[in-house]
């Protein structure tokens, strides 16, 4: 069996893994990034597309936001649509910050290019198969690449490989507590070759179910429909999708939904999940390995970036000053933000989606909350503050 050595072994080349690798590189800390998929796959995989102000500011600070600023769409507000009427929440007027629309796979392209420019290791088609001794002082990541079995010896393992990856599974039963909530609905998401029908995102509450109008570029629209948890994509031909979107995005003052060829579609379940703690010995979980949020609040990617922002500083302190304080505080520091984001995402999801069973009382409560949110400056400011994202923790990377 072949053997390699590095300081930090990073499993997963998503936003968390690649951002962590870059931050560590700037500190002069070596790492090896393992990604089980090909480069082409991760650079084309459709995921999130809304970046918080703090995420964009960090990319600016790192010199990684050049293409983002050329190609992204900056939003200073969003619209809540209910009772056939749209209500704009002026995010920037209320908070001084906005959000940026930039597809996750485009950010991945930028982060992959930055990693390759450093000359440090980024291994594609390298599937991690297990972690030996994660609680000890010398953990070993086992992976397979090109019919070779390899051991990667490291000081620290960063598990950035998602909910189904080997990192979370490497933590012994009883060493962590999982908090899980599965929502009684899913999202049918489509990517359409059609200009966005609105300059800003539209979150629609409708008797037929929730809908979201988003975008990825001036030519590509991203749209979602609430569907049943067990919905089969085969039951949704393109025309039915457009019909559902037209109904749920309809308003009394008129609205024209731009349509076009659907490039991609799929059904995604909504769930909330948190692992406590986000650490087991020398194994540190980040991003979807440690927590999942429903996509309603557009928080998953941003939460992953916040995790590794904290972790990179802690690892640097450990190497440069011999201090365990940052590593020991990593989980508690991140979890404060995680639970705030979980609550906001749960609240927003619960407010906007059609209830799974007929519940006239619950439906009236949803409308009451929406009316209050769109008529109270205090409520709108609280919403906007959470939506654009709380500042990253003090201390820097």
C-alpha cells in the first residue's frame, strides 16, 4: 500500500474543503485535498447560488472574487408574494448589506483554479474509504485512486465530504449527538434557459404550495416548486412544471413568467440536521458533514464557509503558537451560528410552505406572520439581518 504525509488531510473538494485548503495555504500549512469525483463533475454539479455578504467579503479579502464581481448579480432586496400581492423587503436599506447571486459550481471553478495555482495537492477521483485513529495523535485517511490503495498520514483531518461521506461515519456511536428534523415536503427544482422574470428573488406562499423564483445569470433562471416528500420526477413533465409555476407566481397586478428549455430538474427533500460536537479528537467536521439546513434561507454554502473560517484560524494557532484553545472552541463557536441559522431556516420554511394536512388555523397563522413581516420595520429588519448573513466571527482567518 502506498503512503503519503501532510499536515492537514481534507476530505471533500466542495466549498468547505477548498476554502479551508486555501486559507491554510496562506498560513503556510500544507494539506492534501481528496475528492472522490472528477474535476469536471464538481465544476458542473448544480447546487446553491446565493452568497451572503460575509462570504463575498472573505473572497474579496483572499483575492478570489475577480470573476465573481464580473459575472455575479448583486441583490439589494427580495420579494415575498402572498395573497396575490408582492411585498419587497429592502435588504440593503435595512442592513447596509445585500446578497450576491453566483452559482456554487462557478465558485468551485474559482476555488479549484486557486488551489492548483498553489501547487499543493488536490486529488480527483480519490475516494476516501475510511479514517484510522481519528481520536489519536496520528490519524490516517485511507483512499483509493486509479486502482491504488493509499494511506494519507496527517496531524489533523478535516471532514468536508458531506452527510453521506466517510468522515461523519468515522465517529464512533455515542461520541456525537445527532439532531434531525425531516420536513413533510420536498422541492422540485429546475434550471431553465430563460431570462429571469424578476430582477430579485421571489418567495411565494400559495394555496397550491410554495414556489421560489431565483436565477443564476441574466440568461438562466432557477425555479422551485413545493411537492410531496415521495414525489417522482417522472410525474412532472415540463408543461406541468410551468403550469404550476405560473399559478403560484401569479399576482393580481399581472406577472409574466419567462419560459424556455428546462436544462435540469430534480426533487430534493428538505431536512435540518446538526451534529454535536463537530469534532472527535483530531477529526473536525465542517459543512454538510456537520449540519444540513433546508434551502429556503440559502444558508448551506455560507455556513460551510463560516465553519472553515473558524477552523483555519484554530489550526494556525495550533501550529504557530502551540495553542489548543481555538481547536477546543471550534465546535462551540460554530454551533452558535449553526443553531441561529437552523432556527431562521426552519422559521422561514414553516412560514412559506403549504401545510401537509388541512389546517385552517395554521394557514391563518402563516398569513398573519407574512403580513406582520411585510408591514413592520422591526420585523423586516430582523428578517433582513438574518437573510444577508451575520458577520463572520471576530479574529480572522
